C-alpha cells in the first residue's frame, strides 16, 4: 500500500488529501502537524468557559472573485450545499474589493473548511508532530523524524508549511535544496507579513457593539489595530455569547515579531480599551502570534508546487497567494505531482514483476 505523508494542518494539506483520496483511493494518507488541532492559519478558538463561543483568530471570511467563483465552482458549491459556507450578510465597514466578489462566512468557525476536506480525505491525523528532518531511505522511500524523535517511512511526502519552515528542515531535503542555487534563492525570496490576533470571549448577554451596527470594521488610523470583528455576529450567530477578534497592523506585527504573545497581550488589551472604553471585561482572552501571516512575495512564477524528486513535493500559499483559492490552486498542483509519481512507480514495479516472472 502506498503511504503518503502530508506535513501541515492547513487548507492546502486538507484539499490535497481530498484530491489524493479521489485519485488514489487505496493509499494510506497520514497528516502530521505541530499544532494541537486542524486549521493552520484558518484557526478557530473556543472560550474555555463556553464551547459555543467561537473566534476565528486567522482568516476572517472567504472572498471569491467572479473568476475564481467560476474556476472553483465545485469546491464552493459543495461547501455551500453542506452548510460549511454561508453568504456574508452582516456589515463590514471599510471592506474593499470588486462589488461582484462573493463573500462567505463559516457558521461553525473558519477551521470547519479544513476539517471538511480532511474528512473527505479520510486522513489519519497526528497533532503535536513537529517535523525536524526528511531523509532518503531504502527502496525509494522517505524517513521523516519529528522534534520529539518520532519517525516513520513513507512513499511520498508533501510539505505545505510556510517556506521558511521548509528551509529550516534538516536531512536529504536540505541537501536537495542547498545543491540547487536557483531553487534555494527562489525559496529564500518568499516572504510573509507578521501579525498578532487577540480573541476576547464574553459571557452570554454582554453588551459589545461596533459603530454603525457593524459586525466588523477595518481601522486605518491606529498604529496597533487594523481589524476588529464581533465574530459571533459576523458568522450570523447573534444568539451566541459574544466573541471579539482583533488583528494588529503589519508594522506592529513586524516590530514585535520576536516577542511572545504574553508580552504583547497587555499592549493589545490596552489598545482595545482605548478604542472601546464602554466594553465590559472579557471572561477569557487569547493572544495568537502569526509569524507567517500572509504571503507578501511568493515563489517566482507561482507554480503552486515544486517537486524535489522521488515523491517529495513542497507547496502551500507561498507558491500561489494567500487566500482560499490560492490554497486550492496549490493543492491541485501538489496532488497532480504526487499522483504522477505514484503511478510511475506502479508502472515500474509492474514491469519489474513481469520481467521476473518471465
């Protein structure tokens, strides 16, 4: 049985897994991620006091331009049909973009998109598995080792984490990248913005409002705050306990990127208090650092994926662009490369068995 490892628990890995399941129905698909749960930058957090009080600390909503709405109609159609996506109907002050662009929210939180495709992939997930090295092994396979020493071997390995983390791996994968000057340079050119996100969780009935009755607003005149959302209202869950999400500006994120969330959290809480002095004290607070937030400079040519040989493929939004459609484009490129490799191995093995039998 062909064994495929997907490293990274975000949307690109999830969609790749779903596509591979369709093309390689008998393959064993395994997913490792260093986090405690699915989502990657499509992360949904819950109040420790109320599991129905949700806050999306990463991506806030899904926007599909007319071109991508048509190109990826099957993906959007399935997600809408199954209730994972619903149209954004609440007011977002300062939203930019084409009027023909369709915007969607996730009633169960943004991570539900990732979980939807993981379920379709029927992938075996193992969290808190932080990959350290990828080495060539016997029989054309790959030996993958985590920071804690867990190891396993696979016929194909897919790396979808942010590019700087790929560059930080050791083993054969590092040797391959370092031996190709152009590839190494192109990977180093991939850059990301950095941000912090703050989640505020309240008791049911708490009065938390934004001006103009908005569910969310973009902020342009504050050095710290860039975006604020009443997450429950944005998702159409007005009856749920209030949850607020605040994203920092890119300059603030860059200036504080080497600090810890605990160090930055007081600054963010102070900014929220100054901006919204009438809000009550939250029941719980979570501060999230996105060292690799959105891609600001992608891999040249936007190939979607790069094959390093023998079923070792790298992909993710660093090879396209940072939104759902970019992740889908990368997943399609990654899946095609892996299927081609696996099928070529099957043909080689068949010819070898035929020769031996003769």
